[in-house]
C-alpha cells in the first residue's frame, strides 16, 4: 500500500509545479502584451483577466506590480519567457560570445545582441523611465534594472579580461562603464529614434566603438 501512495504523491507534486510554472508564464506573457500596448498604467485586474486567472493569483505569484513588471522586462531581455529561466551562459547568443576565440568577433557578437534587446524591451523601459519620477517604488525598480544591466555588462568585460582580450590600458571598472554607456537605451534612442539610424547602422557603429574601446590598442 505504501509503495503505491508515494509515487502518486510525487506525481501530484510534479503536476502542481508544472501548473504553477505555466501560470507564471501565462501571466508574464499577458502582462507583456498589455504593458507594451498601454504602458505601466494598466491595472492588475486587467492583467489577471488577460492571463485567465484571478488577481489574487497574480499577487501570490509576483508579490507586486513592480515585481511583475521586472519579470516581464527580464523575459523580453532574454528573448522569451522560457529562455529567461535558462542560465544566461547557456543562451545561444551568449554562448556564442563565450565560445568565440577571436576578440574582435567576440565584441561584434556582443554588439549584435543589442538591437534586439532594445526593440523588445525598449517600450517598457521607456514607460518605466517616464513613470519613475512620480513613484518611489518605480524609481527603485529602475535603479535595480540599471544595476542588473551594469552587473551583466561587467561580466562581459570580466570575460574579455579572463581570455586576454581586454586592452591592457583599460581597467575593469572603466571598461564596464564604457559598455554600460554605449549599450544604454538612451544612446540607442539618440541614434535610432532621434537621428533616424537603421538598426543595422546602429549595430555596426556599436561594434566599431566597442572594438576600439575594449580590444584594440
């Protein structure tokens, strides 16, 4: 009797985890659609209705609207809800950067990831940037996301240093600040939105600047 009950309990627990993960994905996907269409002002009950759940489920899963917004942004930056759960080093584009032996090509591959990131996450980040002055919690979320971006770009710079690709006259801190500035949404918007550059021209410019500042002497 005991041998029959234990497998069933494991099976039920597994099914519950799967259902919870699917609910989380559904909420992030629904919230992403609404945030992109209407900005941060969209109400949590509307997100719940779009996801097909009750609003209590949204709060139980994410805790607050800023936490949900962050989860949406992270999914967009990663290229999808499922991909956001994969270790960043195992994502195809990042793995290609890590595996690339040539320093110039390594930097070019990194630059190639940026137009897609700004295309996917830009609308939400602009909405957050515009709303953060009126809401301290949103201001804290913006700061968290910027620190998260800085940390990730710092890992890229550290990888260049570890593989002997980083210019000897660039400290890790200075190089990280350069990447953080050049790859920012603000720089992208100045060139692409304000000056009318194509994504291809922006990517080529970014690759050239990163090569010059990080690996070429």
